[in-house]
C-alpha cells in the first residue's frame, strides 16, 4: 500500500510537471508564429534602418531574415572625413532558443550576411592653409558569415524586446578605393530590436 501511494505521488508530480512544461511550450505557438521587429539602435548609432522578420519553427527554433538600408559591414572610418552609406544588406539566421518558453529567453544562431551598394566619403584636405574637398566612392559589396547570441523578452501580449550581439568574418569584400580607408575583415555589431508578434 505504501509503495502504491509513493508511486502514485511520484506519478502525479511527474505528470504535473510535464503538463506545466507542455503548457509553457504551447503558450506562444498557440496563437503567434511570426514576428516583425525594428532595430532602433542601428538607426540612432549607425544611421541604418534594420527591419527583421522571424518565423517561429517547431522545437524552439526560428528563421530570421533581416534587411538593412544604409547598412555597413563594419564602422568604416577615415580621420577628418564624413561618410554616408548607400548600401543594402540581407542577413539570414537560424536561431536556437534555449529558454523554457518557446522563442523567448536566451538564444544563439549562425548567420550569413550580404551587402551591396556603395559608401561615399568626403575627405577634407589642407594644402597651403587652404581647404579642399575630395569625394570618394567605395564599393560596399561584402559577404560574411558568423555567429551571435541574444535574449528576448515578451511584454504585454504581442510585444517583444531583443538584445543581440553578433560577430562575423568577411568571405569576400571589395578592395579599398583609398589607402586611408580602414576596411576590417571582422564585423561586430550589437542589435536592439522592438518586435510585434502576429
């Protein structure tokens, strides 16, 4: 009798815990399978507009596609210069979410990123106490691969906030148009996204 009660209690505890996990696992997938987000940090810090679509997949995975206007592979800078980007980027990643709830909490991902377009620089030269402006165009074509990690919070009903970092290496990049242009092979970027699920 005591063995039967012990087995019954253990079974109730096990199935209760399993039910809690299943309920948590289905909490998001029941209604929302898509998310669109906007990267405001890129807009403020890097003068780039980043829009991302994320499709939720089974087993706590997701596929994300991020498009960037006025994007840069890295922060290409020259001293005493002003520059602007006329480049478009497309980044795809497969995300593995590690949190208890579906598609929330900590995650990591491999990614591939493509950039096309150009950067335009204005260099200020001083010769004999006179200034002159020289305009330089740099090909922005770039292909890179890398990995990243992040954390996603869900607020209210459909809204999310994502903090993310990723680092990658260039597989192909255009040659620098000027010796003073610093065109790094490595890219490190933070990302802060505000999302809406539907």
